[in-house]
């Protein structure tokens, strides 16, 4: 093998190692808006993002559980995050989406006002939840800082926790 070829292979290996080292420092999230606030969840927790379609109402559940829907034979609860977060209901628009999230065996669909973007953020730019919200019961995993915006990162397992 020539020296030139060895140099090229060596440089490629160095770049791959750098990429691997830095990829551990990056968190990939999907951002969305509820009311006036931007939230995010880990991209790997998302099963699907779909446009709204008809669902079936279910009696005797909390107001934020708007019903259930059928997705490829599975009956999935549909939760309106506006209502879960204590905001007033809002009529669905062209920007409204259902995000189907999964954590282990738990799965649910969530109504969001609007999708923003895929977010890549350094772990060092994610702070802990505010002290007033710290603890195991909080839905907030952390607060991401990106340029001039603050993104509240939610815990998928807490969103999916059944209290109905």
C-alpha cells in the first residue's frame, strides 16, 4: 500500500472517530408548539407523525383524553396536550398534528398545535428542569438552550403514564 493511500485511510479513520465522539454529545429531538411554548421529545420515541383524522370519544375519562383511534389494528388513546397542560381547547387547524409516541409497551397519540422542526442540540446546552419542578413526578426532562430560544424537553414515559 502506498504512503499516499495510507494517509487517506488514516484521515478517514480520524474523521470517523471524531464523528463518533461528537455524536454522543448530540441529542436529537423533534420540536412542537403547544399554545405559545415550544416543547421537544427524543426523536426515537416517535412512532409516527400524522395529520388529524376521526377518532372515537370514550366516556368517563379525563377531559384531556379526547378519545381513541385505530392505527393498523391497535386501539390507541388520543390525548390533547393543550388540555393536559391546562390550556383552553383550540379548534384544529391545517398545522395540527397527531404525534404517536412509544416508550416500551406504552403507546399513545398526542394532539399538538404545530410541528416545528428536528432539533440537534448538544448535551452541554441542556440544563436541568427548574428547581420548582425537579423530582420524579415532573414531565420536564430538561431545558434546551439554542441561540435565542428555550425548548422544554419532555419525558416521554411521564407523558405516556396512564392516570385514567
